[in-house]
C-alpha cells in the first residue's frame, strides 16, 4: 500500500463525488463531474488519488406527496458494502476540540485495470465528541458553521490524511470548486510560516504552494461562492493560523474560499469557454483559463448504444474521440438502438401512477437540480400555445426529474407546479415527474427521451453536462446558449438554440419562451414527425461531433497538459 501510494502525483479534492449509484455522496452536477473525472484518471492511467467526505446520511431521499410537495428524507446507505476502512487516524482542532478523522476507500479500476482510490473522510467515530461525530453526516446540510466545519475537515483534514496514508510524492493538489481551499492554507502551514514579519520566507512558501495548487471554479454567480465571517472562523479554527496571514489570501472582510484558492493556485480555470470569460470579469486581475467539462463516455452510454459502438467503433470505450466515426453507422441501427432505450424509459414512466405514455409520441426530457435560475417551468409559460403546438404539429410528452435543496423554497414550489400541471393537462399533454433523481434515473432519461431540454437563465449556467450525456446516446438538445451549449450547438445539426447570446448576456423569460415555442413548432416537431432520415442524421451528428469532444478523457488530457505539467 505504502509503495503504491508513493506513486500518486495528483490529489483531487471535491466536496462531493458521484462514483457509483449506490455510494450516496453526491447531489448533482459537481459530484457527477468529479466521479467521471476519477474514472477518466483511471482509464488514462493518471497517477491520482481523490479526497471527499463520507456522508452517512447522504444528500436527501426525495419523495413527492399527493399534492406534489417534495418530502426531504434522510438517506441512510450501507457504506460498509462499498468502501473498505483504513487504519490511519489523523486529527485537527475544531471549536477548541481535537477532532479525529477515519478514512474509507473506494477503488476505481479503469479500463486497463489501473487503480485510482477515492478517500472518504469520516468523523463519526468513538474518539470524537458527540457533536463532532455529526460533521460528516449530511451533504450540504446544516448552517454556516456546519459548512465551515466540513470544509475544514475536507481541506485541512484531507491533506493530513493523505500524509498519514503515505502519499508522499504528491506534486499537485486540484481543488474542484472552492470548498477545499483550506488545503492550500494547510500546505502553507506545513512550511512552518507563522511569523508575519518574515516576508521573504513567506513569499517563498507562497510561491511553492502556488506551484502545487490547481483550482477549478464552477460558479458564475458571486453569491454562490462560500464566505464566512472571521468571528466564525476564529470560533471554528481557533489559533490554527494567524488571521493577518489568512486575510492576505482570503479577503479582508470575510474568509472567501474562492479568493483563497485564486490567490494560492498557479493554474485556474472555468468549466466552459464562456464561463472562463465570466470568471475573468468576476475576478479581474486573475488569469483564468477554461477547460470545458465532459462526461465519462462508458458510464453514460446506454446498453443498446454500447452494443452498437462495440460493433462499429470497437475502440470507443477508451478513445471517445473515435466516436466521430458514428457518422458512418447505418441510420436504421441508430434508430433501433434509440427505440430500445425509449421503450425502457416509457415502461419506467408507465409503471408509476397509471401514466399512459406512448413510444410513438415525441418525448422531451428535463432533469437537473430544481432551482429558480434553471427555469424548468419555462416551457409552460403559455400553456394554450403549447397545447396548440401539440395538437397541430404532433404530440409531445414530458419527463421531468430533479431534487430541490431542502432550504430552496422556490425550487420546491417549481416541483409542485410541474406535478400539478401533470394533473391539470392530463387530457392534452402527458407530463410526469420522476422522484428521487439519481444516477440510475439519469442514465435512463438521457438515453430514452427524443430531445433534451435545458433552459437556464443566462449567464448562470457555468457548463452543464446532462446534454453531453444525451448526445452520447444520439439525443439532440434544445437549449439556451449558455455554458457548454455555446460550443456544442450547430443549429439544425447537433440540435437547436433557444434565443441568442445578447450583448449583455442576460436572459429574458418572455423572449426565451417565444424562441422555445418557435423552435418546437417550426423545426423540431416538423423534422421528427415528417423527416425521419434528417432526424436520424441529427442523432448521428450529436454523437460524432459532440460526444467525441465533450467527454472527460479529453478534459483530463487538457488538465494534464495545461495544469499538471508545468
């Protein structure tokens, strides 16, 4: 174990990692991206180790009651079945008490058998005070103090755990969002820089730490970046580090986790070209590159398309770029594979609440975290017009899914609205909301719908990856031009754009709804129902153009070239 650990060069830190459907340590896009990144590390034999927290109560188990309300239930999952305990204990002082950390390990073996371990940090052990045992219970639960405690465990405790486990050759620490940025402060402290009156020594330590750190920001909205009052920082961290030193990196008014990472990282990137620009505008004076997100192709390609790709592109699973050859797969084979997956989804939908969805009807999918800026209800802006389009230009049926954060009242109201509309419009349009969105439901939806819909309020979508998953299964997108879709949309070839990129970059609900209806009426339904050959061409282009590029193999290779090797 020790010798193997010494060979790891990259430490990848993320607040959440979705590595397996049964390992309930993720809530959505950030965690799924992290899990897909780990998988591509393993496939490409990148010597990495990942660090996150063990959430014994998970994120939340979502149930929808008869009135359409989301019920937030704890998700007690059997972590012992999937993770192996490690013997090392490390500690850090939080709220004046020694808090001990145990670790659990998940081994992900790539296509060639290369292993990337995922280390899960756990405070729920007998050595700890009862309150401290709860620190790693819930993902995104509790108040600000709970959040800071978790981020201290992840960043500070994570560095100490890797050292305790014998990871002595690490060259880079990659922070996937700012939650883990206290790791950079821990690396500074490890250089024993405590005297503010030694500027030369401090400068040298800062330079060495910056050379070790990589920071990926995912949040295009200032309010989305974690900040903590220094009174809370003193309460939680005590005399861990001088506030005078901390304020040099984290901000004079509050501990800003993003500024901590920005100031102590040599390489910084956004997660799409447009997001890189938004981040440079948000943080002037910092050099922010962009590496567009991707998805792990083998994980998200459905069984039917795996069989098809194995037949025509046998190298695809570890060389997703070769999916460009999908352009030569016979159209009837593409359509047959799609209809197999659509039948599975329709069967799932119809097994719930007596739904009567049909495989012959055009099916639209929308699934992501339920929150205001993602606008899941935009398509229902003008219900009469939507119903008219359905009756005059071919039917439509909608499959929705997604969880609202327990404290997001408006997100929960959106879920309730969609559930109520499913009853209200039952005689005109079939609508279903699948509860408890997770990796398994996502896999079925991205492969089984005919069109993927995405309607975020621009410019709030940093990247997005669900449409990439759909593209891997030949499903085109109809999406706002934001995040990755600015790069992935070739109008009428890989899908369609809703609206345009205005000079000020802001979305208008009325204009976007009008564009959405216009595209459905004049382009999408007309092609699907009346031009079967051209529709399947779009499916093939979605795979050949978008799946071949928007994958984590390409993304990880860019990280190696741009961020890890310098």
